[in-house]
């Protein structure tokens, strides 16, 4: 039974050897890099995307007007038949 135990132990060591890394795992550099990528630079320009108020008001009125008078629906016959 001893040779079987030795073979199993050596097999486990070989398989687990593939999990070993050469870099230290406790540095936290990955977490710091992810946190740094989520922070906006304070020296960045303070521009905001969007439009001015007049354009936004006209767009909203156009949107509201689209519900008041819907476009007429055109009936299309798919196979050329008459209704």
C-alpha cells in the first residue's frame, strides 16, 4: 500500500504546483489600481455634457406634443389582398 500512497502524494504535489505564483499575493496593488481608475481627477475641466435650457425646453414641448396628435397609421396589405 505504500507505493500507492507515494504515487498519490506525488500526483497531488505536481497538480498543486501549477497553482503556485511567483508574485507576492498580499500587496493590494490590484485593488489600489481599480480604486484609482474610478476617481475623477480634480484638475480635470469642469465641463458638463448636455444642452442649454432653451433647447431642452423646446425638445420637451416637442416630446409632449407627439402624444397630443399621433401620426396617422397607414394600413399595408402584406400579401396584396384587399380589405
